[in-house]
C-alpha cells in the first residue's frame, strides 16, 4: 500500500523544502513525479529547482519536454506518469484521488491551507491509507504525527 506523508509548512517555502525531499529520493534512486495546479506553477518550480543550490544538481524536466520519460524528476500539471515514478509529490492542493500506482505519496501544504489539509487527510484515511504528518515548527524543526 502507498505510504502517505503530509508536510505542513509554517516557516519555509515549498521552493526550499522540495529540493531537500527530492535530493533524498535521488540518493535512493527513486524517480519522482511532481503534480502542480498549473503550467505556470510547473514552470516556476522548474526554475526553482535549477536555481536552488549552485553546488548541487537535481536532474529534472517537465512533462512537455523531449525525453520526459527519461527524467528522474518530472514536473507536470496532469497525472501522466511518463517517467514511471514511484514517488508522487502533490503541491498546491491538487486533488489526486487515486495514488495506488505509487509506492509513496507526499503532499505539501502551507499552514494557511488547513481546510485543504483536512480534506486530503480525510480522503486518504477513508481510502485505508495511514497518514504521517510532518508539521513544521516556528524554529524550523518538524513534529511528526501518525493517523490511521
């Protein structure tokens, strides 16, 4: 069954947290598919991943790029798993009802999106998933809770 985690951001931005998550995936040879709410948001994240750290490189592309299927990290605004990813990363509160084809699903929210977090968590719990929530604290540390 798909392992589900929520990251609830209070202090840091998606653009600063997402690369760290993706680096861990890359270190473990895990392909990732990032689902955004729009093509503009996909472009913005694409640019952020290129620029986040001058001493590091996260190979990635967008679903409309040539050789999208060869990208270890693919950014898209549709659920088209062209790169055969096992990690699904959902941002912007995008509604992805069926996550069963993925080994892991990470949904990232901002603290002010409490209603989206509650909706997504309830949907996953009703579908039989266990949900692990990483709640960012004001000092940048993470508090973890599990729901089933």
